[in-house]
C-alpha cells in the first residue's frame, strides 16, 4: 500500500531566489574572510563557509543567512525534515569549492590574471542541472547529498 502513494510535492523555489540567497551567503563569508589579510583569507573563507552553511543550517532548521533572507529551507525529501550532518557536508563541500575559486579569482583580480574567467566554471557545472530540472530544480550538489530546496514562510 505505501508503494502506491503519490510522492510528496514540496513548494519549488524560483531560481532567482536561490541565486540571491547564495550571493548573500558568499558576500557574508567573503567579508569575514577579508579581515584576516591575504595570508588567512582562504582558511578563514573555508571556516566561515562551513560555519554559515553547515553549522548554522543545522542549528537554524535548514536555513543559512541568505536562505533566511530569501525564505528558503534545505530538507531531506525522503523524510521531509532537516538533512543529517553528512548530507550537509557533502552538499556544501561542492558549493564551497566553487565559491572559494570565485573568491580567489576576485581577490587576485588584475589585468594579467585570467583565473577569474575559469573560476566560475565549477559553479556553472554544479548548477546547470538545477536550471534544466523542471520538477525539483536540484543542482548537482543537491542530487549528490539527496537534498531539496523548498520555500518557507519563516524569515525576512
């Protein structure tokens, strides 16, 4: 009998809200990491990224600062609740590497540095499936961690 039940439908999040939430988180983490100077910028970025996107999400019912501002929540669609710590770590490791590459490219911005042109490719490859998926709008990091982004009423 449970196999015949229709799958649960969750409220989808528009892509512009997901991009906005991600941009808020990246800007917040970048500002924090710039206070450490050039020697500590990368380690501070990684610590702040995992603090904001893993620890805070686990303690704040699936919302980081940007997701809170855009009324988005990350869940485990199988149970309809907050993903476990392992799923959050998998998910944010992929997005964290992409964000770190863009951060390094922007910090080292100069007319002779072409790294900024290839740095966003990691995020582009990671997020293209979300633009192509019409049902759940899952990016590659969502599929890997088996998570889903849904709309909430909590937040700004």
